[in-house]
C-alpha cells in the first residue's frame, strides 16, 4: 500500500476528544505535526490554547526546540516529511522526550507498544506513563478523503508520557464512538 504524501492522515476530532476524556493538560499545547489543523481545532474547541506547526509550512519538529510544555500530536509513522522513514514516529518521540515536556501524548498504532527495539530503547529511556487503547476502531484516511467503505483494521492508542507519573505503565481504554457526533452508538 502506498502511503499518503508526507504521511498525512488527518486525525478525526472524536479521537482527540477521547484523549481529553482521560487526560487534562495544564497550560498551552503544542501540536507539532498539525497537517490541516484537525487535532489543533479539536483541542481549541475544548478550551486549550494551541500552537500548531507542521513540516509542510517549514516547521520540522525534528529541528525545533520545545514550544510548549504539553504536546499532543499524531506523528507520521512512515515518512519524515522529506522521504520515507519507517522510524519517523520513534525519532519524533525521542526528540520531544529529550526536551522534557510536562506531558506528551502521541496517537499511534497500538502495536507500537509491542516492539523489542522500542522496549529496549525508547521505552527503557522514557517509560510510557499511560496507554489509552481504542476499544473501537476508526479510520484515518489519506489526505482526509475516504477511499472506500471498508471497515478500519488498525488498532490505535494514545501513548502518554507524564513527568508526574510514578510507577509502571497504566493501560486503559478509550472509545471513539462515545465522542463521534456523527456516529453515536
């Protein structure tokens, strides 16, 4: 399957609202992989001040210092903005965590948690505080345009690093459908 240009898969607002049903953020939020601003708009609608940047407008997160102490984003999984890079999300996570944000929330495939390389690298250096796995699947379409009516097959989760967290990684569920105004169960 060919990936979308720059790995641009807009985040549906209910995915962001699901995160906010479990996590609060103290202060402004930086959305460093903002694309068309879908996630930033959902965060603003919830009352947060948001700084949105994206590589498409010349702001490469991998060369930027921390903009705010809270970060919420859906990073590219397979492209770094310049070329294919299957470790793009991991590079972005490490870059942001080195800057010691108060809280970092990344929307990623759930299977991202199941990796020896990350378990011995990224997660060993910066243990994840909480993983909020979506109990229901949802689609993130290339460029935000539905291509067919097939059911989503990807399992997604919010990975949250919180400087105030102590103890092992907590695992819980969030529900896309509870926050989807168009498709309430």
